[in-house]
C-alpha cells in the first residue's frame, strides 16, 4: 500500500494510483450475500478523503470556508464483493477545471485482482454558501498532463 500523501497535496499523479484497502464485513452485504451497491460510494469517498487527508480537508473548511461536493458520479458494477473480502480502492485524480477534479476509481478484489466496480466521480469545490470557487493550490492534483 502506498504511504499517505503529505498534508496539502491532493495527489501526485503518476502511473501508480493511490491505494486504499477496505475490509468487507457482514453488515456491508445485502440479502444476496454481496456488498450492497451504495456501499461502494462510501468506499470511494473514504479513499478520496485519504488521497487529500482529513487534516487538509478540515483546514480548508476551517481556514478558507471551502470544501468538496460530488458533481457527477458514474459507476459500472462488474462483480460483487462478499463478506470476508479485502477490496482495494484505486484512485487517480485529474484536474478538470479550476473548480472541478475528477477521480477515476476502481474497486478490485485484492486476492485475485478482479475488477468489481469502475467509477468516475467528479468533485466541485464550494464555499460556505455552496457557490463554486477555485480549488485552493493546497488541494490541486500535482503534475497533471499539461495543467
């Protein structure tokens, strides 16, 4: 697993995605025995939070009155995780505009590398009045292609 990024850095975009592991518990599953589909959104959210770091998210809100909200989300369900699985969330961040960042995320079963869910989630930076504002430099993905 990659080490957590330093505070103030969203993502150092390279060929290697940020990795975040999720243990699947019985409570994560539905009557079919597979992870309930909405739980993948939670797992992706946790992984995105670890890309930036909770300390930086708190600092942005307290000091600048800025935060992120989901703008668009597209998920393709390929297979299901079950109780006992360890799922690896792979995340790559790409700056879409001065207000938006897109996370390409995948949920992959760690034991066999099987793709479970493929997602594209776009986040927008908002102020306290919920108006779009530029993403602070401290929260911009680094080394973007041409950005």
